[in-house]
C-alpha cells in the first residue's frame, strides 16, 4: 500500500491521500473496503507510536494506551471477513492483514514487556519475554514465501 500511494503521489503532487485510500480499499476489498480502511487508519495512528521505530519515545503508560487504542483493530478485521465471506480472493487478502495484525500486536506486547523489564532493572519476568519472542518467530515463519515478512528473495541473483 505504501508503494502504491507513493507511486500515485509521484504522478499527482496534489493527490488527496484520504480519497485515494478509500478508493483503493473499496476496489481491492469490495464490500469489506470501509472496514479495511478503518483498520489501516488505526494501524497508521498507532504503529508509529507503539513500536521500535527510531526516534519513537516509548514509556510504559504510552505503550499501555497504544495497546488500548489498538483493541478495535481485531473488530475491523472480523467485520471485513464477515462482509466478504463469499469472496475467496478477498478472504486471502484479509488473511494477510490478519497476520500483519497479529505481528503488530505481538510487537507492541513485546515493547511493553521490554519497558517493564527495564524499569525492573532487568529483573522482569524473562519467561514472558521468551514467550513473546517465540511468538514473533512463529509469526515470521508463517508463510515464509508470502507472509508478513518474506524469508526468501523474490528475485534470483546471478
């Protein structure tokens, strides 16, 4: 989606991004488009403030608030699945969003656990951190050729 919007903006410097996103989600996801748009907008509102993006200041209180703010995301995806239940192609696209949702949720949970551990002087519950890291490894290894994080290059090098 980022690549699509950047490409569109390169062709139209006055691009109305909100309109373009609504158009994109409606064309790509059909009746599920509005729910997907709500999901994507929520991700955009939360992810930059709740993950380890360089320059992001994370605190326990802020992270807890971001986790609360992200709660509706699952509902948007559930609604999208229901609205497109009879369209296998859209269901496939939504399954990719499900994986990205799971990864973002896991990343935010991990960031909170790291903050709590740091506040405890490194004496937090290491089993919690280990479980969260194992969950992220599981998510990353799901569909390594077509999942959230691609494991293999899509082009061959000669």
